[in-house]
């Protein structure tokens, strides 16, 4: 008798359980246990994808124009992006990564330029100088600088971009690119490599926090002409003179 009752109870329980689940769904009532399970599955999927995705997969769009240059050069450019973009964003943009589109321009006579999340590279230039892939490292610094309407002299913007190229570039030597030694014909306002070499000297000899602090100050909209004197106790012309004197020794 007891055994019969247990079997009967089990049968009733089995018969009722699917019914109750169906009635829940039919009424449109969310079934919490099912929702929780689905969320877990989704999270696992995202995690797995993140591990496999490269920075280029996530942040670089290389449009159809890549067919204008060799696949070997495209591969180097993508590989360079994967290796330098994280460090560049850590240094120049508090680790925040913006999406970038690369465009190869068959008609552009310059080297490369960055504008509104896009970097345009001259087809002619990269075909004639296939090892100059770090010209894109310079442009990626501009993407991360993202100074917008924040004001600072152009020589600082370009000096920091070449500072970033010198610091993070992978192929500078092979690409025939290097920082110049001091020469009396130079001035800190010369921009690009001349200013970058000066910034590196300041970093190594005056204040190691200067280049990053300068970038962060510009981004905060707080750059003023008195920046260098406030930061180092010396005017920019005095610092340049110190650099000149040290280079003559
Ligand atoms: Zn530039």
C-alpha cells in the first residue's frame, strides 16, 4: 500500500511539472531560471571571443583600399597596430581605445595623416618605402591624442607624435627613421623629430614625467604658455639652451 502511494505521488509529480512550466510560458511570465541560464551562456561566449580577438579585430577597420598595396605590407601594418596601439592608448589616452579606419589613397602625395578617426596613407609613399610602417605609429598617436578643441602649439602636438613613434615604433631603424642629434640650426619649435628628441632629453635629464604630463595637461584643456616653467622651474628657452649645452659636450 505504501509503495503504491509513493509510485502514484511520483507519477503525479512527473505529470504536473512540465504542465506548470508550459502554463508559465503560455502566460508570458518570464521563467527566471531559464533567463539566468541563457545569460550565463552568453557571457561565456563573449569571454571566449575576447580571448581570440586581436586589437585590430576590435578597433581597426581596413577598407577595400588595402587591395592597392601588397598583402605583405597590409600584414605588417595590422601586426604593428596589434603591437603598438595598446601602449599608445595607455600613454596618450588613459587606456581608452578609439576605433580607427585605415585608408590607402592612390592620389595623396604626402605620407599619411589622421583625421576624424581615419588614417589616410599614401599608396605611392608606402610602395616606395615599404619599411616605413611606423609612419602609422605616429598617426595612431594623433588618434589617441584626440586633443579636439584643446589648445596647444602645433609643434608640441607633432613633437609628441614623433616622441610616441620613437618610443613605441617597431620598425623605425629598418624604415630609415631616427631622431636627429642636436644641431645649432634647430629650434624646439621645429616640430616632429627635432622636438621629439628634445622631449626625450627632457624626460631623461630634467623630469621623467614631462611628456606624459604635457599630454595629459593638454587633454585636460589646461595647457598654458607657462607650462614648462610651472613644471620644471625653467622657461622653455632655458631648457632648450641646457639641451644645446649638454649636446655640445
Ligand atoms: Zn603628425
